[in-house]
C-alpha cells in the first residue's frame, strides 16, 4: 500500500480489532493496512493510548465505511 494515497479510515483501541476490520475489508476486495505505534508489538499498552490506525486508499473510503457500518449492524447472536 502506498501511504501517500492512503487515509486513516478509523482508529481502534487494539490491534486485534483493527486486524479484524482489515480482514473484513480485504475479504470484500478493499485493500487495507493496520498501523500501530507500539514499538513493533513490544509495548502493546501503547495501542490503547495511541490507537491503532486502519488505512485504506482514498478512493475506497466510501465503500470501506459502508462495509464496516454493515458489520456493526449485524445482531450479536450471543445476546439472544
């Protein structure tokens, strides 16, 4: 991914959440990248403090937001 053409779509509190969202986007054909300033994973507590960024290409922003919005709308089966 060329970072010059990418935007931060969303910031998450943990790498796991960001990676799950990136995986969903990529399964729908949207290239995504996760970036965290956590010393290469050596200090995971920095993820919560600084956030973990999910990047996509600028031209994919609208579609990516729609995919993530649809994911949030799916009912949680464990709460039934």
